[in-house]
C-alpha cells in the first residue's frame, strides 16, 4: 500500500498528524474538564462538547469557499495560526468564574475556525495529488494512509493528556482542575511541529499550489467548468448530498467516544485491570503489536532476502518486548476513563494495511465493493457495535444511580469497551477515508473546495447530534435504550444507502 504514492502525501499527512495529536489530546479530557472545573451537569457538558465538534466540522464549509477564492495553501497556513491562538487561550488557568467561561468559549471558536480553514483544504490538496494519471488508481489507498497518519497522532493523545496532567500535579503541585490546562498546552507545541513540517517539505506538493495565483484562478475555474455538463454537475452534487445525509448519522453515533462511551468508561467500567488485559492500557504495548502486524505484511511482501530478514527481526524484537513487559507486570493497573480513547486510533493504524490488502485482493478477483457500498457496509458494522454495547449493558443501573457513589451498582470488564471500539473502527475504516476519497473523486472540479466543506458540514450536524445520547444519559434513560437508538439510526442509514446504490455507483 506504500508503493506508488506521491511524495507530497507524506508531507501533508505528517503535518496533519501533528495538528491532530494536539486536537485529540485536548478532546480526550475536554468533557471531563467541563464537569471537573466548572461543575456542569452531564447534559450541559455534553451540549457544549457536541456544539464544539459541530463547529469544528461546520466551518470547513467556509474554509472551502475561501480556498476556492484565495487558494488552499493560504487557508491552510492561516488556519494553523488561528488554532494556535485558540489553544493558547484554553491553556491559561483562568479559574471557574464567568471570565473563565467566556475565555473558554472564545478559545473554542478560534480552534474551530482555524480547523475549518486547515482540515478540509489540506485534504483537498491530498486529493489533487491523485489527479495525476500515474497515481489515480491509488487514490483510495492513499487516503487510507493519510487517515492512518492522522490516527498515529490520536493514538498517543489520551496517554499524553493523562501523563502531562499527573506530571503537573506532582511537579508543580497544581490542582486536578488546573492540570487540564497543561494537557491543552500540548496542542500549542504540536501545532509548531505541524507548521514546521508543512513548510520544510513544501517542495513535495508545490505543483498542487502552482496554479493558485489570483491571475490564473479565473482561467482555471473556467477550464474546470467545461469538463462537466450542467446535467453531470447536478447529478454528482445530488449524489454527494445523499451521501452527506447518511454521514450525519454515522458521526452522531461514532463520536460518542468522547461523550457517552467516556461516561460509560468512568461510571460503569472497572477502575483497575491486571494480567494480560492490563497490557492494553500501556500504549507502548499497542505500538509493539502494530509493529508485529506491519512486520508480517513486510515479510510476506518483501522480494529480497535482506528485506525478509529485517522484517523478521522487527517481528521478533516486538514479540520479545511484549514478553518482557508481560513478565514484568506489577500487580494492578489503574484505568482512567480517557485512556479508552486510545484504542480507536490504535486499531486504525493496525488495521489499515489489513483493510488495504483485503480490498486489493478483492479488486484482483473482481469482487471489491464500490465506494458507496463500503459506506453502506460501514453503517451496518456501526450498528453492530452499538448492539454489542446494548447486550453488554443489560442489567446495569440507570446512569444517575450509577453515577452516585451511594447507589452505584456493579461495574463491567474493560473488554466490553475495548471490543466495541474494535467494531466501530472497522466501521470507520469502511466509511471515513473512503468517503473522503469519494468526495474528492466525484466532486465537480470547480466546486471541489465547497463539496469537501459540505462533507465536513454533514459531519458537523452529526457532531451536534452527539449531544442527544448525552442528554438521554442526563435524563436517566436506560443504557439499552441509549445504545439501541444509536444502533437503529445506523441500521436505517445503511438501508437508505443500499436503496440508492445504483445511483451512487453511476457517478463513482
């Protein structure tokens, strides 16, 4: 999957990795921060969290329109600087009063605006790398790699947030509430790394930006407009909008990872782990597992003895590391709620080569699903994930009873959430990178920025709806009902996709 990819992919992917690391470090503890620092009840905290996510994914619409007029490269760099200011404000320990709440609101607006200028436009630039005939057939695998790089940053974020908060409390004696600001400050540092990578390796993608001078913009737009007839343009936009409608409900369900699934980790999941299971809560062990998987792929694909030897050495070293860590386990390990958010990005990084290999094999035998079919399958798998959560939640206390130490009931094994994240990751790999690739391929050229912005706009609506299960949680709904609603929404969305699959396949 790494072969025949444009060099610019790696530069843009690594720049995005740095930005995403900071974002997910902040997001891993943000909901808990709202409750710990300001004392917000679950429904209000969930609403603030989902509204922020909505803004993060809605503002790329504005970013896409701006990029179509002023250039993608300019909007990407502007977005990074605005985000930096937002994270800087959020990292200031201003207390719990009205001023602190206002400052938090301002920082969220700045972060969302900066992300809106940065995120979608960077992905449009990635898509344009594959407009060249030499790379066109690798578009889906390229976006899978790009998506994997995002998750490398996200993989270490929960551990970084927890460790930096503990370090701040021990080294500086700050309160648990103020320690959250140290985690937010990590995002500032990661953005500095991101912009450095973006500029240092700009020579690898400069051809994408070569025609963005104002004097050429009008000519380029006219040239693009002639590529499709008005009927073809309309047909493509309609099909994209139908996909966007489904995407809304996927992200409503999937982004429960920072909302109700984190609340479930805090209130319903065992607070300690031991033995083999405890190894899953050390990110270095997960990285070693990833090395084993990649080493196996490299061993199978290497054409030289030297390559096979290096691959085998990596596998043996990673397994030896895991045995060493297992033999040196030190009793019981504390399990903190944010750490569960590391599993999804770890699974994405580990399973991306598996996904690419599977679909490459299906392609060779003429059985590969089309991009719209993969999106529909992704919704089905997401439904399965929440059915699994519903089964695992049967017999548990109501949320408000469980959240009160006086009436707290039994807790469940961490394996329930660990396995749920695995199922949801399969769904994500089928839908998210493939969906982005689909948009970049089907969007009429003169509306490329706008269409990618609308993809994020649909995600934004879904993220606003993330608050609905959170409000249900705050209203003391039964857990089986909460997970059942999410499963039902995903199932209906999948059925809708398959009902219009011929129309979508026609334009893809």
